[in-house]
C-alpha cells in the first residue's frame, strides 16, 4: 500500500471529522462568520509556529498572490456552500459538487500533471461515482428551493474547488515551501473572514469560550488536513487523490450513527460498501 494512499485516507478521515464537528456548530446555531474568525485566527498561529520550527522559504510575488487568493477561497467556499444550501437540498449540493469537481480534476490531472490512471483505478473511480450517487435524497423542505439559482452557485462552488485543488497540487511539487504556503493561506483566510465578519464580533462575544473550545479542536484537525494534503499531492494522482477525499461525507454518516444513534438507511449501507470496493481498486 503506497504512502500517498494511506495519507489520502487520513486526510479524508480528518476532513470528515471536521464536517461532523461543523454539524455540531450548525445545531448550536453559532454565527458562521464569527466562528471562522476564531478558527482561522488559531490556524494562523499554528502555521506561524510551523514556520518557526521548519524555517521560512522564500517565494515569488506571483506565488504569494496565488496563495493569498487560495487562502481567500478557503474561506469564501464556505460562504458559497451555505448560500447554495439556501436554494438546494443538502444531498443535491454535496453530491453534485463532488461529482462535477471529481471529473474535472481527473481530467486536469491527466492533461496538465501527467497522471497515469490504471484500469483498476478507472474502475474504482466509477464505482465511487455510483456510491456518491446513492447519497441523493429527496428534499423534505421545498419552501426555499430554487434550482435555477442553486445550480449556478453549485457550479461556482465546484469551480472554486477545482481551482483550489489544482493550485494545491502545483505547489505540492515544491514541498519545501509547504510551511510558508500554509502560513500565507491561513493569514489570508483569517483577514478575509475578518472583512466579512467583523460586524458580528461584538454581538457574539458571549459565545467566545464555547466557540474557541470547539474551534481549537477543529483547527488542529484542519491544519493536519492541509499539512497531509501536501504529502498526498506530492506523489499521488490529483484526480484519484481528490476522489478519495470526496468520500468524506461518509465519515459524518458513520459518526452520527455512533454518537447520535442515527440509523443508516439500506441505500447508504450499499454506498458504504461501494466506497470500500472503490478504495480497494485505488490502493
């Protein structure tokens, strides 16, 4: 079993746990912008510490601007996602955005990064497509559904994901700048969150201790995700590595069953089996 594959599994697990913790945030109805300021503030401090330990590596002005843009997109994607979910059922958004971005990133990996996809991985990829498709659920809420608006925002979200992961892959070919990359990314995300959420600081101060406690754990997991993603993309295929990450929605399903005793439907059980089969073809 190759290192990139093990790292991709760890990355998927970490981002899946992050998604599960975000579900706790949603249930407690904390303000998203205020929470983001705290989260990216902590991650900025972690990344600065990481740079102090590993050392600063110089980057060009073009690279600096690209990373600043990437950091802004890290934050803005969450805004795009939440906006899309106002108009689309949850499963419609998450399944489609991952399927669309998976196909595009597979193509980009082959054409621009020279990824060589074996027959077994092609099989695993399409088994994964079927697995993700089984997560579609009929939306119960129809009051605010507006597919015309929602689909436009969905494609915007997929575009941001494609740009972000393609850029990450290109920087992963220069592993020595990983610490500098992460520092600039999170500082950029922090200031972007501050620009959008500074008006919410005063009204949400009373929740600071609660949000800080959860954000601290989230920041560690999220930081681990970004550090390990460098290792994944350094040697792993862009399309296949991302496809494995796209299975992260299955982590909250399993955790919700364990923590909240939520039942897993038969269709989702089949999907989980297909994910396991897909991963077997990828390894």
